[in-house]
C-alpha cells in the first residue's frame, strides 16, 4: 500500500519521535542544541542541583552574543552584570565539557549566524536554542525552534524535549521579486498579512518560485522571522542551493558521508499530495520594500504606502494602532517615507550575514551618511566580519561615516550598551520593533538592509529603489551576486 | 522541584491590551541576571516607570493600589508574543500571578508558563468580553481558578470549564518535574540513539581549528 504523502515537517517529526505515551507529549530527540549566555545560566544551575551532567556535550555548542559588547574587545566590559554573565557561560561550558566559541574566538558570533556558517545546521535535523529566532535554521529544512530555560535544562539533561506535534501552514510565495525587493520584504509582508499571532500553533513551510530563487542567507532571513508571525518554526525544503552552501563547511559531512547525507536530504521535501492545515499564497511579483510603522512586526506597509488610518483597521485593532502611533509619535494616514531618523542599525540574526553587509555596502559605497545620523554596522559573526574586511566593506562603511563593530546581537536587543535613547528614531534591519526593544523609549522602523542603507544616506525613511548602487549598477536584490 | 498547585482564589487585574509581548512583560536589560532573583521588580517595568526612572502618574495597571496582591490577570489576545525568555513567566510568578486569561497565548510563552505552574487559561473572544464586562461592574470580585476541576468560578457563583494540556495539568497538580518523567524513559531514548547516530560532533571541529 502506498504511504500517505507527508510534509517536510511530518518527515522530520516522525524521524525523531523516541516515545509517545498516551496523553503525554512525544519525546522528541534533539540533534543539535545551541546555547548562549542569556537564557542558559539558570538551566546549568538546575543541572548542578540535580547532580547531573550534560548528556550529549558533542551535540551541544555555545557562544556569547547577546550581552557582549561590540566595541574593541580589548576594552574591559563596563557592565558588571554582563561581565558576570559572560564569565558564567565560559565557566559552565568548561565544567560541562561544551565547546564554547567565546570572546576572542574567530568563530564567535550570533548563535543563529554561526550554526549555519560552521555547517552545524543541516537538513532534517531537530535544532533547539533558548532563543526564539532559532527558526532561522529552518532555512536548511531542519526543524528548529526556540525554547525556554526549563526546556534548555531538559535538553542538557536528556538530549530530548517533550513536544506536541505542531500544525502545518504552507506559505507559497509565487513569481519573482522585483529589483530592490528582498527576503526581508517577503517576511514583513507576510506578517503584515497574517498578524503577529497568525501562525500560533503552526510551523510554516515556505514554498514557491520566489522562495526557490533565494540564496541560503536570504532563506535564513525569511525563516528567522517566522516567530514574529507567531509560528515557532519556519521551514524551507533543502535543494541544490542548500547542498552547495553546506559542502565543505567545517562540520558538514565529508567524502562518502557527504554523499550518504545528500541522498538522505533529497528525500526530505514534502511529498506531492501532502496536505497542510492551512495554506496562503503571496504574489511575489507585487511585493515592495516594506517598513514597519508601529510597535509590533505585523504593523508594516510598503515604503511607498501610508500608515493606516484608524478607519482602515478592524474596530478591535484600533486601540492597538492608536497606542502604537502615540508611542511612535506618528500620525495615522500619513506617509511612511520621509520620516526623520536618528540612528541606523544594520546587523542581527535577521540581517547580519555577509550578503546583508554587501547589500548595505552596495548603497553606501562612495556616499556619506546624512549629517547628525548615527549608523552602526554590526556583523553577525567574527567570520562575517573577517570576510567583509577582506572585501573592503569595512572601509566602505567607515568612509561613509558609519561605525564598524565586532559581532553580536547589539542594538537588536540593546543588552550590551548599543541602544536607542528615549524618543530616538531608528531604522533597523533587526526583527522586533516592540516598545523599548532597542532601548527604553526608542522608536524602531524595521526594514531590509537596502532600505536601511538608503535611509542612512538621506537621514529619512527612503525607498531603496530611488537610489542606484554607486559601483555596479542599480541596487537590485539583497544578494551579493550583483555587487561583486 | 516545584510545589503542587491546585487552585487560586483572587480578585483580578485587567490589562485590556492585545499582543502584549515579552519585551513589555520583562524588558531585555533585566535578562543579565544568572539567577531568578529580583524579577518581580522587572515586571512590566517600562509601563510602570518613565525612562528617567520615575513612577508613572497615574500608576500603570499592576501598580494601581487596588490591584496589590492580586493573583489573576486578564489580558487581550495573543499574550506573550516575541522572545523565548522564561524570565517573563518568572517575573509574573515572582509578582504573585498564578493564572492569566486570554483568547490566545504565544506558543513559547504558554509552554514556559506551564513549566512554572502559571496557568494560561484560554477563553473565547465572547467569553473574554463578558469577563471584562464583569470586572467593570464588579472590580473587586474574587474568582477561583481550579486546575483540578478545570473550572473557573465567578463571584456570582457562575462557573465554566477550561481546557489545558492534560500532561501539564498532571505535572502541575503533582508538583512533578518533567525531567524526572523523561529520565524514566532513558532506555527508549538510548534505543533510539542506537539506531540514529549523532548527526554532528560539535567537539570534532576543535581539533581542526
């Protein structure tokens, strides 16, 4: 008898269920556990109190990204709490035998940037981390999701998690993206459509021609923000683009093991006829660069558009909109383009990879940032930093008047001293515009690296399509290819 | 080991806002701790204090004098969106909150709350509106949320049932730890692992570097 067609999610799920008692959640085996300094200390304390060891240190890896300064690493860390937290992760990793890519390591970086670049993130895996943007790794066709500290302790102790099977949600992005429109615009448009709770209880699988045409780094940008639509994970089926990215990376399989892995990975994509609990289609041809105007990532409009008027939204959403606009100091019904900025932030696990650096540099090359504007460019990892410097991108940013920093989460979460001041407006390539997210009282516009870089030049929210790249033709996709 | 939890009876704090994210519940700068101390003070901090640190006038919801000591919270749709920080339910619990009513909770928040015996009580939009109307007419009425009976009893004696993950319910009622349960399945885990070699060895690269 023919097997029932299964989705990518169902295949990974079925492959990892260890046991499933009646009425209890499944015990799901975890292939890779990523750890950082902020959400793990209490889990290690719990392990110590139980007198337990980390069950699989070889399937665990740690770094320091959230509270680490992005200034010259020779400067002592001024924040005592951050210093203590960073010392704690180092100590915990030493005690429990976990490989640590910490301060001074050439492989340190944002946890969701280093996993893929080291080749640790592979198709078909289950990957967890005490961080909601773990969804990023779904770009490889891995089931990857954020967990809390109790769950971190569970994974450290057992290398498994108790999980209920999520529902499936297919998001098809059809057609071809227009020049100047990229991965960030896809995901901001999706969240604007479904809302920040729209994917709750579901894992999104992104399909369609516009998704297939994305590079791995662009796919990571899309999957990264699945959580901003309420979905705990996002998935993209592995294909030749995935394999080409992984081949030769430090932890990727080699030789015969590589061939066997690729054979296995080719069986992962959803079967023809597989059904999803929910499906929507987005017309990729019609997407425009997106910018958020409000205080959650679902409050976004095309850069050519207007902030909604109260009458444009459902009666139940008007309170939310009024409160958001009051916080943002913006007027309902007015244009988003042309809004004055104080700060530009280019970086984060959403847009801190080398292609993002190249995209921003393609706009800033030979230009200057607007007078009075503070522009921070923060690579997602030390490897991204090194690569960017080998291409001279650091010089492009510095010449334009931007700051070029060490890697880290930086102003995305504002835990390390990089932050907006109360009332300041920032355009940011990060993932959250919640009140105070980038510093108390700070006001965030989320956008793509191209939009942020174009806005850095003008000092106001700017449509990147109005600004041609200076070196190599018009700024097109967020991809590096055109910029070389 | 958590203590067993069965029910709570309390008047209710109402925050009629949708999409309250974890950056509001516990701002990120309070995540630099390495223990769980002091989080009650961090709860809804930026709603309660101006950027200069002054308490807001009028006081924000949980600082309103009549809300002191209340253990039940009722909020708008989609509570707990955003970050996976368990500091959010830790802060709510540290403040004294034991049950939260909403039409929906973000997935990670909901899981984290249950692991801390903080009950996410999901009600329909119609029920939520009725409960908010009830608070408007009877702001100091005490409700009982009974986990064992899966029942909410209102001040006028009306009651209704609620759904909660049956496994989480069992764990919370018994004060049992999930790690103990999973450890009891170690033979099954080891059997699975015998048939599924580790996909990566994170220690292998150390020698190559």
